[in-house]
């Protein structure tokens, strides 16, 4: 199997009425854990990293590792830049071999979001790469900085946006938020349904951490084809690392590294199963 354009995995998800999991990674152990889970279940995944994480996990180090992991995998994997904020970062990711890029212009005025995404579309086309964009505002925040207030995607704007930009995937805001939810969110299935009825573009659900299995599956039945999971993997990695270290006076680096891999593997495996209706 191979490194593939994300569009190929979105088409696969559409054909099979499932969603492909897009798992955020920040180090080698996270990449290894995610790939091991996908290979065990024989399911494709998306490996992604958000621009705001690059200060901890530099793109020029993470990029080649993610691309190489995909090329050497037994399953199909797309490598995606999540929440690209600068056009230059998008260009850098494309040069490193990412097969998909997101430009997040969700906080920009609609016209400016459209204009910039069109530019990103042209850049990505030179590499045969997939383009994701966001309309409406997903709550919380990826990384530090002020939390965004949720603004649900307007279905008519979504139609106009997809027609104008030709994006391959549209991230929608339906009451979802990045990070851990204080209480189970109420997702606006009515808004999702309205968008799905008039927009042909595959839809993306951000802020997957903490959404229940039933809610995930409900969104998939309403057209969601990619689901992003970040915090749950970071948290489960930290939990396993802590459990490993806690009883010890002296930790072993190699065992610690293994605990990190297992933390991510567990979380990714659980989500792939839910997103593909294996359970
Ligand atoms: P969570 O951190 O809530 O899982 O969100 C992930 C995400 O949407 C990344 O773009």
C-alpha cells in the first residue's frame, strides 16, 4: 500500500458510507502507534499535523517522517497539513510531499476565505494534492491562544464556498470544538443535514475528542467523511507515559517510548473501529 492523495480516501469513505480517521501526530511514537493500529485493522488513515503544533514538532522533521511512514505502510495513508494558517506553510508542506493541505480561513471574511482557498487550490493542483477548508467557526482552539466562539456553518454559504473554490473537503461547524468538552456537546444534526443536502463536497468533523460513538456515527450518516482526532491521542499517550513512570525511581527511555506508542495505538484503533462501524 502507499502514500495516497487524501481525496482517494474520501472517495473510499463515500463509497463505503464510513469516515476516515485523521489522526494528529507530534512525534515518532505517535506516528508509529497510529500506523500500527491502521495496519492491524487493515484500514486507511490520514496522518496530520496542525500548523500551531510546529513549534513543538517542526515541519521539516515531522514531514519527511510522516511521508516515509505512509510510503512504507501496509495500508493506504494520506499525509495532511491540518489548519494551515499561512500560505507559505502550505507551500512548504506540499514541497515535503504532503498529499493534502488545509487552509483555515474560517475567521476571515467569506470573500477573503474564498480568495485565499482558491490560491491554495492552484498551488495544490501542481502537486496533485487534496484541499480542505473550513467555513463557520469550530469552537475552542487547536494549540494555545484564545478559544473561538462556535459559529455554525451557514448551508447556503457552504454551497457558494464549495462551488467557488472547488475544495475537496469542507470542515463544518455544527457545535463541535477542539479540545476536551466540559460536557457532551449538542451537535446540530439539522444544520449538518441541510449542508449535506445541498453540498456534494465530503464533509469533515473537527474536534473529535469526547464525542460519543453514537454521535460520530450519526454525523457519518449525514455525510461526514473525515473525522479529526488530536487531544484524545495526546492525552492517552501522556496517560500511558505517566502510568509507566509513576511507580519507578528510574525510568527506561525505551520502555517509555513504547508506552507512548501503545497510548496512541489504543486510541487510534478505538476510533477507526467506530468510524468504520466495526463496533
Ligand atoms: P480534538 O483535539 O478535539 O480531537 O480536535 C482535533 C482536530 O479537530 C484537529 O484539527
